[in-house]
C-alpha cells in the first residue's frame, strides 16, 4: 500500500516473463523417436502421435536390414492441456521444451490443437538453458568422456616413449657392432682394381692399347 500502483501497458508493451514460464510446448522433431512415452504419461491424453515403420537397408554387405519409426503426426490439444510438464520431464531424448510464449488464443476451440509444424515454430522462442554453476559437480557424461580422452592420450604417449627408447638403444648398439667386426690385425688393405694376384706375387697390370709382340 505504500508503493504507487504500476499499470502494465499490454499489449503495447510486452511483459518480461521469467525464462521458466510455462507458456506453450515446443517440439524439436529431430530428437523425437516416436517412443510414445509422452502420450502414455499425459494425464489429460491431449497428445496425439501417428507414425509408420520404414526399413533401412544393410550398411555393409552381409548385414541385416533394420527398421525405424518415422513420425507422421505430433499434435497437442492445448484446450485440454493443464501445463503439468510431465511430457517434457519424461521425454528421454529432449524433444519437448517449454516456451514462455502465451499469445496463441483462438476464437475456435478446435484451433487450439497445434500440429507439429506449429510446435516446431515455438522452438524458436525457447530460451537458452541457464549457465552451469561454477561450483557444481561435473556431469557424469563429460567426466567419462574426459577420462577416456586422457587415457587414450596417456597410452599414445607411452607408445611414443617406447618407440624412442628402442630407437635410441639401436643407435647406441650400432657403433659397438661396427667396431667389433674389424680383424684383430687391423683393417684389410683394399685391392687395386684390375690387378690379379698370381701364385708368385702380385701381377703387373697391362698397359692398355699395347699389342702382345711389342710396340708397332
């Protein structure tokens, strides 16, 4: 009573709603696997889902074919929805989100049944998730992925160190092997090319171009 009344100038001025406002439900169709869990858990039975199965050919020769569910229809009747949020909580693949938008009133109650194309448009109004608390515990998925990367990096470092140690040991052993291969009396004297040794001593190489009978 001590404060002055403030009039909200709606619809000329849009209200500032909190990010977790329950206005309308948006559908991220790519994440939907047609598990029907949201439709089964809905207490108002206001979610309608239709789908069909498609056969996927084998990815490799000799493999078997697989089947998957393809979404045909995903609709929510907001004239029956009581905004409990159970469908969003039970969705295992994060395909449903709350949007703070609330301006979807209709003159006909039948128009309050929004099909998947309309629900997809609401995804553009879904706010970004809040930032994580710096003091919060690291998620288990991220911790497991980080440990796997660290383990792989450690294994690669150990392999590189082993290869370097083997290369260094081979380099140290090679000079020793070369020094041990020399004869006890010293290195052998190389032979002169073209000279053949006779039983009585080394032969004198012939002068090229001189015939056997002496000079011409």
